[in-house]
C-alpha cells in the first residue's frame, strides 16, 4: 500500500499545488474514499474502531461540529459555550462513574487521558520528596502509560497477570516500595477486555497511601451500564476509596467523534497538579489544563451532543445489545475445541488456540484462523503473550445476521487452520493492524521501516 495508497486513482501532491484544486473535485475524492473505507464497517465485520456505525448519528454530530469547528476553546471569553459543554460532559461522566464530585478535564483521547495522570502523580510524589518515582501496573496495561512514563521520567514496574489474565495482586504488592506514586488497573484491558481486581488494588493503594488510576478508556462507557442491565461485573469505579483518577473515552462507547476523552480526579487538589501556569510571559498570563493548547470547540460540542441525545435509555439499549453479542461470540468460539476464550470478558472477547492437553485435539495456529477470517473481510485484532485475537464488540457487530455470518466463517477458518498446520501465517500481533497480512517475524522490522519512511514524507 505504501505512503500513497490512492496514487492509482488520484493525483499525488508531494508539493503544494500551484493552483488550488476545485472544491467539487476535492469533495468527490473525499466522498469516494470515505464510502470505500466505510463499506466493511457497515458489514459489521470490524472489531472495535467503528463504535457507532449509525450514519444518522454521525450526520447529526457532524452538523453540531460544524457550528464550532473553527472555535478555539482556549478563548473561553469568546466561546463560553465550550465551558458549558465541557462542564456538563465531566459532570455526566462523574455521575456514571460514581465520582464524589465532578472534577476532571477533557482530553484529545485515551493516550492523553493516560499520560496526564502520570504527570500528576509524579508531581504529587515530588511534593512528598519522591525524586525517583515508579508506577506499578500489570503487563496488560495500555502502552500509552509506558509512553507517559517515558515522557515524564517515571519508572514502570510491570506486574504479572493470573491465568485469568488480570493483575496478580501478589506480584503487584511485591513491586510497591517507598518510591511508588501510583498503581494502575484497567476496566477493561485492551488485549482481553477484562477488569483487573480494582477492589484489591484500591485496598493496597489506601494501605500504602498512594494513588490508583483506573483505565476505563476502552470499557468505561459500556461497563458502567452492566449493573443496571443485570450483567455480572465487579465494581471498578470511584466507589472504591483508593481510586484517585479514572479515564473513559467519549469517542469510543460514548459515541462521540474522534478524538475526545474524559479524565476524572477524586479531588481538585490532584487535578490542579496537571495545570501549567505561566503568569509572567510577555504575551500575557498563560494557563492550560493539560498538554493540549488550542482545541476545537467542535469536538467538545459533538461529544456533549452525543451524550445528551442518547441519554440513559439510548446507552442502556446499545449496551444490552453489545453484552448479548459478546455472549454469543463466546458461545461460537466455545463450539470449537481448538479454541479457548481468555478470561471472563463482557464486551471484548479474546480467544486463543487451545493446547493439545486442553482440547484433546491437535493444536492449530490462531493466526491461521485470523488469516482465513481476514480473507472474508473480518478485521480482528492480533495479540501476543499468548498469541490470540480479540473481537471488540461495537454497534455494527450487533446488527441482525452478523453473528450468524461470523459463526459460519469461524467454522471455515478453523478448518483452514487445521489444513495449514506448520505453515507460516500471514498475519500477526500488531496493534491497530491485526487484520493486515504482516508476518510475525517482520513486524518489528516493518515498523522500523515505516518510521524511517515517514521521515521522508514531506519530500514526497
């Protein structure tokens, strides 16, 4: 595909065109690319990524976005509407996640919502005299936490997971020391959709007088409805006294536009550690609540519009369909002795190949299964440690007939994997490209090549 995937259809612009391209031509190209790329999403065959899939919903949000797309929310005196939208989004999310008070910020997405609390906890540690801070998290925690720790010079200590793929508390406890500023748990984990033992992590945080961030970026806005729907899920939010911050992405199961996320804190004192203030700059007093500076008011307005237009009734109905579809996927996977579901997932189902001892049949390679599914336009996400794939259920996957097709295609995919034992699969475990044909032994080299290639992108 390379760096110019549409070069066979449209002109490539390695430099700024001398004469502007007509708007109608630009719109035609945009519409054609968008329609082609969304086609598979409408079939309900994509894991994650496309969370709503409702074109009327998107049209409504795009209309809202258009009214504020040009607005810079740094300038609240010009656009006080942003303060209304942001305040109400934070308040609604705080209510859903049982925060003691609506204290939070909006961010550009899950990565920023995971990096910001690490900065806060580093600063919290400095106030306590900690100069070499560390944070303890299970190895399934999101890579954005590692990214934040890298940026802010925080040591990451990785705890083991149990045979159910959630944080092993004995391992977590063994890694905590006087320089630990925070623990992290997920609800649910990106790889397996599982909820770490947040109650036990909370108890440990309270015992040691440290912080606990719960990463609900993926699952926060769907798992929060489990209790109302009678779906058995452990408490994972601020009802645990040790939880000091939580993140939940409005651009995932909040069904807002990309990219928006909510980051909540237990107290204003913690949130204040995230602010950057420069009172004596020649350009005037500067203050920023997070890493972002200028932000589009359109993203905030559309996130607010998504939440208030769906309401509790809308979210509950969608969540019920998602939980039911995830249960059906578990049933479908369970029909094949060659496969096993990892842990006890509620909305994001990971499955791997069974060992011979577990199944009584000769083992297969899970990535052969993925290859066969990809050939039928299914896009699941490849995982490693252990090799697996996951199916993160979103609204398009709940449409009538989708699971019937999945059952048929998975049956054929398992047969394909049996026939190709001992051969090299085409796919592998690459975050964000699980459905692509990337051999496992070329993933690292391919990523390095992609990074090198992007450095040359400006020159075409």
